[in-house]
C-alpha cells in the first residue's frame, strides 16, 4: 500500500492514499539521505521504504537531461545529472524542472 508524508505537494497520490507521520531519521531509498522533520514524500506501506518527494518524482520522470530530451534515450549525449550535485540536489533540480514546465 502506498502512503505519503509531510505536506501535500499537489500530486494525486496525496488525495487517494493515506498520509502517515514523517519517517524522521530513516533513509531515502533514492538518495540515501535521512528524512528530516520538514520533508515530504512517498512510502510503501507503514514501514517504508521511503523517498523524499523530489527523489520520488526524479525516479519516476527522469533526470534534468532526460526531461529536456538531451540524454541518449533521445539521441543526445548528456547523461542528465547536473555536474557536481549530490543525488538529492539533482533530484531537487529534476523536480523543480517538472513543476516549472507545461506538459508536452
């Protein structure tokens, strides 16, 4: 059973699945950083695994390069993660890009 935690980020999952307490101090499945009290995200069942919302969206929709169709999936050469960013920061960049662009 899918669950979500934190603040509603406007995704359908926040309206059709149960909300649970923020799993403070547990690792994110994607970036491995610990979930903080003010984080929001997704979980699988009451015991996880857990993902920050940015990591969940990045895992589902792809990197910045993939979203911009610059990666090998679209014939490009850009592998997709902004250079020098942590896994979490790259997920944040992909999440923000998703939120700022209209659907194709």
